[in-house]
């Protein structure tokens, strides 16, 4: 057993998983799993820089997570940073802050690395004989991964819910309320262009099972299930039909800010960006012909934990004295 802490810092949220990993049995036991909306990617698409207030929100979450990690006594911490910190000119400021708080340097991974972590986390519990298209709809980018027991093709494209919202759904410094239909069409055009790009390297229509990850997907699932509050156990491995995804997306795109905020499973940090996020999911289902999406609460965090645990095991085996 190896106790590992994994942190995934994306464009919209920062998440922590502290877990006991059992590489021999394939069992992962959660000790603490949490998420904080920090909007690290605020304005990055426009300015190319991480905003001071976004950095401070992120560092505040890191300080909270450091206390949790210390409480559980994790053997290894692995901090992975994704889309926003890849794109920012001042990412060194972000790196220094994380090192000061957590004592580890964030790994600013590529989109392809992000895709591999997501695939490992999402499919480890699913039947190995199936073929999967795993889609991780983040704040700044979406990862597409096709594989069976291992990754066969992967591609990351810049269509995240925050990026698309800031690019098309903001008027006079604020998100339109409700969204403007012409702006929604501009979002859809960007999504379709990105799907064309992804399909050049990833056979999106080939796999039999679509697996959806991250907050936009899990929020749509929570709405579809009629939950009175966010319930991770109910959402994990739920199956949501194309018809239900379309119905929910149509509602989210025409609702006002207050109507979206009143949805029981809606996190306050997703109210403005859920329209774009749900539209990405719907467009993927339309492009691939998927009749349903399997929703996974296990994603890049779980993949990071498994990788860290395997690293610890390899290091222990290397350092162990040889027996006669």
C-alpha cells in the first residue's frame, strides 16, 4: 500500500485526492477528495498572463490542501498543472508560489500527457475488453483519448468551458444574461472546428463507449438524475442518454444566470461556464453518434495517483537489497 497525494490544477478548478493505492490488487481507497473553484485561467486567453487575484485564490487553496496532506501523512505529493499554466507568460510566478506552499514543483504537463492520465483514471474500473473514447472537458481545453487497455490515440484541443465563455459569451466585461443566441453559435463554430482538428489524429467515431469526465459532464449528469444536491456516488458510472443531454443543454443555454444558479447540483463557480461546457459534450455526442455517455468521477487525479504509487514501488524495488 502506498499513500499518495495528487493535485490537479486546471483552468477553472484545483482538486486534491489523497488515497491509498494498492498496485498489486488495483484497488484505490480514497481518504480525501475535494475540489475548489479558483478560476486560475481568468483572462489568460485575452491577456496571456495569470491574473494576481487568480493566483491568490489558487495559493489559498494550496495552503488548505497542504494541511490536509500533512494530516494524512502522504508519502508522495504530485502536483500537475494543465491548460492555463501552459499558456501563461508569468507561469514562473505560479511555480514559485506552489513550491513555497507545498514543497513540490508543479509539473506543467502537455495536453497528450493530460489525456493519458485521464484515460488511466477513467477506465481502470471499466471492462478491459471494450474500446473507449474518453473526453475530459476542462476549463481551458478538452482531451480526447481512444484506447482499450492502453491509449491508442490522444489529442488536446483548446475548447474548455472557461476559454469558450470568455471568448464568446462575455459582453461589456460580464457574461451575457441570458446568453446571446449569436454568441452561442460562435461557441459551436469553435467546437466544431476543434473537433475537426481532433479527428485528424483521434478516431472519434470508432470506439463503442463514450466516457465523459470533469465538472461540466458531472453537472449535466446530476441534473439528468434529478439530484437534490451533488452526489458523487450517484453520478459515478451513471449513463446519460443523448436525448437527455440535448434537453439539458438547450435549457442551460436559454436560462438566465439566476435560473442556472438555482439548479441544486450547480456549483457557484460553474454557473456562467456550464452553458459552454454542456455544449461541448453535446457536440461530441453528435459528432460521434454516441447514444449515451458513461459519466466517471474518476479521472486525471486517479491517473496521477496510480502513476505516483507505481513510481514509489519502482524506487523501493530498486533500493531494496538483493537476496541470494
